[in-house]
């Protein structure tokens, strides 16, 4: 299901450039039948793949699929099937307005899913994110409405509150030894109770629609005030960032003497991204433009992806998820990683709560309730993050939410009952976990896990 390049166990472990050079540099071995013969150089198989051109990539793709390295392939296939079925049932499904709604409403739960990806990478679970998001919207409303605080200052304090709550959960888990399931289940109940107490008998606090943060996350707030150029600017920026990152990675790997992507492959990837980005921009422009909520969500994905894949901290997260004892022996401060991961989950839950507040311009009893928690977990898992820890990507939050929001929106267009939505979403979640489990078994059989 997910990209295993970040796994710390086996051949896919992230390493620094020196380690890459030591492990991946061409080596020599002597023929088995004649120990005195001259050594024969052993060439990295990835170099052979690229030398063979398109045929080599097809062969490598088949090898990965047979070995259980499916990446995001099941998600993309699922999206194509879902969109095709709903479009055949209702030709408004792929309309600009409907796709704009999908892109907007996936952002709030998607923020919760980003934080959950960190926790799932450890092989743990955080059951409190729904309640924390609801409490965050309430805390913000109390600050702004009841105490007249500046909206932006209230936003900062709200996010800090979420981070503090997550760190508290992590402390009980990492230092006291209480299972994460129990700690966050207690948080799920306790923080929901605090939210109800803060809301009082009315059960609702209306937030001024012109409040800075609330307006920013609202449905009628668009990037560059609905300017058509805004969507295309974002698409172009994404392509440029991808090119800069790829060429920088190519330069570093060349200097380290390890395999690198050829320029032709980088340009091809950039071209495909450009086509997808500008088509999406043109589609959203046919509606009302790109919502600020979607822009912030995508920006968060880019930043967090960089943290997980390009920083020492990200490698430590994958290391702890891959094996606690091995991580300890490597000198990693396991309790610190655990506490910070739950703090990150709490921070993103608070930010997601602000997105929910922006959708309704209020803090209510239903904030963060219902199936919010289940959908956030389902999004991360459906998108490709393993429940077993050590494998995944923050982009699974986007892919999983695309699947879930597409199902919900499509069934709404067909006037299906909510019960049908739950059953279908549950079936998709089960299918994702089954694929993940089968993938792990295939990788073990192929000696890659």
C-alpha cells in the first residue's frame, strides 16, 4: 500500500549519504568456481534498470508488485473505479462544483489524518484526535467571543493547547508505560467532557464570520480572492519545488557516488505533475477557485513530508516504528520520539478543529464527534500508512481523504442513506488493511521485510 522507501528495516532503510555510499557503491566478488580468478564487479541493480530504459522500469515495476511493494497503486486504482461508477450514476459527480466541494471538505479531517500518520508510523493509535479537535474549536471560541482576544493570538494559543494535550498523552505512554490505546481513550472521553463544560447549557458559541482565522478556513475564502491566476500560480509553484528538490537530490547523490535519477526521468515526472496540477487548477477555476483551506492543507503536507523524509527526526520516527529495541541500540531517545509524535498529533488535531470551526463559524457539541475519529484513521490507513508501524507517508492523508470524501459526496448525490456510507467506507478500510497485510507477507516471502 505505501511507499517502503522510508522503512528503516531491511533494504529500504533511510540512511545518510555516507552510509548510502558504503552500502550501495559497486563492489567486487570472486567467481565461486575459481577463488584465484580476478574479481567481477557487482553492479547496483537500480543502475541496470535505468540503463535498459523503459523496459527496465517495466521489469522493476513487475518485480515490486510481485514482491508486495505496491506503493500507492491500490489507492489510485480505487479512485479511478469510484469516480467512474459515480460519474456513470450521476454526470454531476465530476463537475467543477462537485470536485471543488470534495477538495474543500477533505481538508479538516485530512489535518487530523496528518497527525495520525506520525502515530501510526510508531505502530500506535491516537483515539483522542476527534475530541481534541472539538475542544480546540471551543477554546478558540471562548478566547475570541467570551474574552475578546485577538483571533490570531487565540489561534496560536489553541494550537499550543493541542500540542500540550498530545505531549501529555505521550508522556503517560512513554514515561509511565500506560498503553497508548488506554491513554488516548481516556483523552477521548475527558477532553470531550471539558468541551461540553466550556460550551455550557447553550451548547453552541457562534464565532464572528469576519474573525481572521475563521474567515481564512471558511468555505467562501479563496486563494488570492478568487483570482484565476492563483490556482495556476500554485500549480506552477508545485512543479518548481519538485524540480528543485529532485535536482538537489540528484546532485547530492552524484557527489556521494550512489545511484541517482537521470535528468530525463526527473523531467518526465515533472511533466506528469505539471499536467495533473494544471488540469486540477483549471477545473477548480471553473467553479470558484482554490479554497484557502485546501492550500493550507497541501502546504502542511509538503512541510511534514520534508520533515519525515529529509530530517534526522523523521528517520528516528521510522526507526522507532521499525523496531524499538534496535532504535534504542542505535542511540535514539525513544521516549522523546514518542512524546513528540503524540504532541504533533495533538497539534494537527487542534488545527483540524479550526477548519471545522471555519466550516460552521461556530463551536458546537457535535464538533469533532460522530465519525470524525474513524474517518481520520481510515484516511491514513486507506491512503497507505501501515497499521503495523514503520511504513507510510503523509501523502496517504490526502489520498485516503480523496477516497473517503469521494464516496461520501457521490452517495449524497445519489441520495443514499448515511448507513450506506458507513458500510461502504468500512468495507474500503477493511480492504486497505487486508492489502497491507498481504503486502507485508509478500515482502517477507521475497526477503524484503
